[in-house]
C-alpha cells in the first residue's frame, strides 16, 4: 500500500493545492444536490462525488476534514430500504 501512495505522488494531479481540490468537491456536491432534488431528473447519484475521495489518500483527508461537505446528509426512503417499522415514529421525534 505504501508503494502505491508513493507512486501516486508522482502524478501531476496529486500536486493540486488542497484549496482547489476542496473547491472541486464542493462544486460537485452542490451540483449533484441541486439536481437530485428532482428525483425524476437524477442523472448522477447524490453521493457520486465521494468516489473522488478514493483517488488519493490526501484527497480523502481533505474531504474528511471539511465539515461543510458533511453538513447536509440526507437519507430518504428512496435512498435506503428501511427495515419495516424503523421509520414509523421518526417524524414525531424530529
């Protein structure tokens, strides 16, 4: 694993400034979130942008250390197959 990380450091894209990588993450998250509000028009899954965090270890660290990327996580009945009875009283408690 360590050898793969060292090889990744040689890729020009790995030298992008963290601020630029963060801008890309935020742009993609916002673009997908806007589009996913209309369930009929979804072309990209809501959390598809997360795949970028698996390109480089440093990119994953950037994403994990940025609270604004995680401040709007939605789980809806369309996103997740809730076990029977799990959500019956959920709206009452929120």
